[in-house]
């Protein structure tokens, strides 16, 4: 199996709902989070590339990444996550289809890592 970790967390504190998905593959990890506060939602997509998933042309951003448990090179986007991914993820979340959410995030993993992810 290509992915060895799928984790979902939901936290609701003081009218602030937070959804967090993470997955790991051979080249690194992908995280997506959505935070809703009083009707406004902010999202983020984070890529954590391990040594096998990234050119080593610069020092790693984290010497021991909390997700990959090794040095990682980190990139992220909130605009793409909020405007492109969240509408689809929210639709599947409302329908209780977490498998569809995982498929979206697995596609993002493949899109980022490409052939390095095999």
C-alpha cells in the first residue's frame, strides 16, 4: 500500500470547529486543515517532503518533522486550499464521505511528488 498513515481529527472549541487530515507516503506527507469561526472558514494545504521526496538543494525546514519523523522540506498554500480544495472537501464532509476526502488528498500528494511517490 502506497500510504501508510491516514489520520483525521475534529476539534470544536468555543464556536471554532477545526478539521485536520494528514497522510504519509514514501516521499513525505500531506496535511489539510479547515478552521471555521462564526461562518468564516480558513484552510491550509501543507506538504512535508522527506529526503526521498525532495531535491536536497537547500537545508531542510525542519530537522525532525512532527509528521514524517525525519528532516523535511515544507511548503504550503492557503489560497488554493480555501478556494479550490475546500468546496469539494466540504461537500464530501457534509455527506460523511471521508473516503472521497482521502482520495482528494492522495491526488494532491501525487500531483506534488509525481513519480517520486512510487
